[in-house]
């Protein structure tokens, strides 16, 4: 995988988590900056998906390749679902869902990088 893209995605998902935590503490609903940061993460994840699928053949082990591809697609779904839930849920806990989604995205991105570095 592209190391700069991975680092950028980790940083931006961390920023999303910080914004969500701030909103959670302040009991604020979803706003435009949160959605813009989430959109930036999603664009980066789409770029990672395209590059990852193009390079997935470099992973020799079939089960590791399948896991790698599954993570590429799974990480793409998490953020739209969490932001949708946050928009529909009008309580402060909506931001906890976004915060959890940002943490899960960071973990999956790190795992994608781990699979890539061990098998490619």
C-alpha cells in the first residue's frame, strides 16, 4: 500500500474522531465540518480501495488476499453508516457512534497496512 496515503488516512480519521469527541462533550449535533472531514476520509478510502485492488495480486497467500480485499471494502462502508446514524439520531450519543466509527476505521486501516507489509 501507499504509505503516505495510509498515514494521511490515519491522521484524517483521527481528526474526525477528535471532532466527534468535541461534539460529544459539547452535546452538539452533526455539522458541516464533521461531514466535510468524513467526506475527505471517504475519498481517501476510495483511493485506497482502487490502489489496493490493483495491487492485491502481489499477496501470494489466497486467504490473506481475501482478507485484504474484504477489509478494503468493509472500511469503505463504516463511515457512511455512522454518519447516517448520527444525522438521524438527534441525541448527544450520535457523536459517540461517529467517534466509534473513526476508531474502527483507524484500526482497519492499520490492519490493511499490516497485511500488506507482511505479505507483499
